[in-house]
């Protein structure tokens, strides 16, 4: 379906052409003064310059030509030359009615579906997920869902960190505690035990202890680096320990993402890039793209136009160990082979920007990616506390993701228990759904790259620009539709009739803006545009609801038309929150 603006524009363009002006002057925008009109056209001012006429004269000519157009109920001019237009109730109703009967509410999806790989989440195995992982998970999941809704072929990859220093630290800490385990005996050739020598709870304690130790104990740190290197080079005992760590830790990582309603098509890991590293490095070296500098293999990525420092991208450390960039580059080799993506989107903390700049430049220089594959980095801003510094718990620690979710859910449960009588099981499930909406909406309604302040009282409020407010609106609609269906069990799409009052028209105008909002959110990679849109739509709906008796409306056609509006509003709100990555309960 064409957007409603495009449809209306056709009439205005024709009018400009009929008056002898270029039809491109007939472009429409949403009105900046909704009290005066629904749409405006600023073309008379531009045409005036070219035609050496007064803008008001041109506006007058165009308005004259538009006087018969039945898509407008009112057309007028305002100084210095604006053309103000009100859409007619019939044109709006037939548009909105068609939306209600169309798949995806008439959204036009691009003709060619792209293959898009979204690298997000980025959990590190054996390290608990903390608040810093929240945004890349929520935002990446949302990018993915919006792109899918737009009809693209989208693959999400968690790209687990499983090969870095954290593994060496854990291995060395284990060795310190249980030196007689066979994993540490180089002479051991038998099978290793199938049971891990630690539990998840142990791991959660081992990593922070080892990490703290490495900051005080140089020798321990050196051993951990060596162990990381040995693991990467295939040390048998360490490899077996790595497998235990993966087995114990992965289900917990998955459970955390499940709680966030975040899921991945691919559970690839840094270490999966290993088979690609040797050839990649050999090729870069042979072609002179990489060179040794002090025994470190590097690629120079500085460009003449750079205004900031651009250090070389390090491919191999002097002992031959791989770095973060090495696996990211080899992962690109793998991704090109497996998927030939048109776009690869990386979503991480914005402090990783330089790393990705270096990786992207190296990948281009070494022709690892095709020229027509776009590499895109999306850095997420920080979640701050009310003091403006990165969010910490009362005891000054970086909060665990779980704890944060639990805190919001508990707050939510308290609220719904205050005003409702849901049974315990439903209450806790509902609290989980609303809690998630609070967290995700708060995150996504802020621009991804900007920092924001974590304010659980505000996020969990049922009023204002919050997730719970949107859910509340959906639940309200569902409840009316349920009651209506009680007396009208047949399922149909109800025909939407022309608006009778201002609130109804405003709701219909808000509904008609669905496709542009989603398209813009996709084109600009800006989920906050969807949040702004559904907030406006919810406000328009609630205003209509307060002014309209829906269930007691005596005229069946009018009532049915109201129900049509409710159906469409619900569908749009539910599709939008699904793109944002949360869902609404039946009751709340
Ligand atoms: N594991 C990394 C971290 O915690 C994030 C990974 C992001 N993706 C990537 N391809 N480097 O910082």
C-alpha cells in the first residue's frame, strides 16, 4: 500500500502541474500545527522563487485547483505561503479500513530481501552477564526483529566470548586449587573425566577471584596469558577444561537471554573462527597487507584523512597468540563463506568503536569482505545511575543482569498485587511480562548511542512514556474486544467508517502513520522512532476511549466501526511491541 501522504500528494502534485509549476513542489509533510490542519505543503514558497511571483498567489492558484478534490475536506493558505490541508473523513476511513484488511497493515516491504547478519549480545562464557550486556542484547534483538518485519533475511549471532584471557585465568585458578587434576599433567594421555571439576556456582566465584588475583600477582597473570595461548594452540588438557566450562556455563547464558526474550539463530563463538585463522594470516602476510613490527603482526589502517590517532590492527602477538581482532577478522571470513551477507551489523558497547574501525579497515584492505557488503558498527550508550555514573548496586558493584531483572519484576509484582486480584501464578507471570516491557521500552525509547539514567520508579510507571503504559493500553483494548466477542462470536474484520469526532479522527490519523514509522525506524536503525510512534498512538487511542461509549453504542454499524478501529490499533501495537521484543499479557 502507498503511504497516505503519497496518496494525498498525488492530488497536490497534479494541482501544481495544472497551474504550470513543477509537480515536485507538491510534496506534503505532516502538519507542524495539528490544530490548523493535518498536512502541509511548503512548495508555494519554493515555486515563488522560480516563478518570481508572490508565494500567496501561487498557494491561491493551487488551492483553487484543489477545491474539487474529494480527498480533502479543507484546503487553505497561511502566510507567507503555506498550503494547509485537512484530509476528508471518507478518504481517511477508506485508507484505514484498507490497512485493517492488509497484511502488515499495508506496510510496503522492499522488493529485494537482503541477507543481514546481526552480531549482538556478546556474552562471555564463564563470566556472569552484567548490566553492560543489557543494551547490546535488547537493541540488537530489536534491530533484528525490525529488519525481519521489513521482510529481510536476518541472522542473529551471539558471538560468544570463549577464547580470551578469562579462560586462561579460570584454568590457572583451578590449577592453583586442584593441581593434581589430570588436565594439568602434560604426560597424561588417557581420557579426561566426563564430570566437570566445578559447578556453575564455583565458576561464578572462580572467575572474579582469578581476575582480582591477576591484578595483584604478576606471575599469576603471566601464567594465565600463557594458558590462554596454550588453549588457543590446542593444549589437550586445557581444551578438555574449556569443554567443561562451556557445558556448565552455556545453559546459564541461554537462560539469561531467555529471560530477556532474546534469542539467536547462531550460537557461534570466537573459537569457531579458529579454522580460518591460519590461511587468513598467511594470505595477509604474503600479500604484504600485514607486516611484523617488533615481532607483532600488524596491519596499518591509518588513513591520511584521519583526524584522530589510528593505531595499527594487531593480528598476532609476539608469541603467536590471537587477539580480539584476529578472531573478529577470521569470523568475517567464515561469515562471508557461509552467508554472503549484504549487511553485517555489530551491536556492542560504544567503547568498542575503535576496535571495530580497525577490524573493518583491515577487512577491506585484505579483501576479506566483498565491496558491496556493508560493515556497520552500532555503539550503545551506557546505563547510568542517578549520579550520572555507570549504574552500580548500593554496595558499589556492577549489577548482575539477573539481579536487575529480579528487582524490576519484584517492583512490578508489588504494583499489580496492589490493584488487582490475579492469582499468584498469573500475577508472577504478568509481572514478568510488564517488568520486561519496562526494561526494554526504557532502553529502546532512548537513542541507542546515548547514555541514559536507570530509574526503576519511572520505568515501571503505568503512566507516561513507558512500556507498562503501552501494555496497559493493549490490555484495555483486548478486554473490550473480549467483551464484544461475548455477544458477537463470529470473527470478522469490521468495516471502518468515517470519523464522527475529533478524537476519532486523531486516532485514525495516528493509525495511518504506522508504515512510515516502521520504515523510518528500519532505514535509520532507530527503534526509538517506533517507541515515539506507539506512545502517540496509545495517547490517541486512550483519548478516543475516554470520549466514546463503545460497548453501549446503540447503532450496530457505528459500533462495528469502533471495533474495527480497536482491531487495527491492537494489531499495530502488538506488532510494534513484538519488534521491540516484548509482549502483552491478557490482563493486568
Ligand atoms: N564478548 C565481547 C564483550 O563482552 C562482545 C563481542 C561483540 N562482538 C564481536 N564480534 N566482537 O565485549
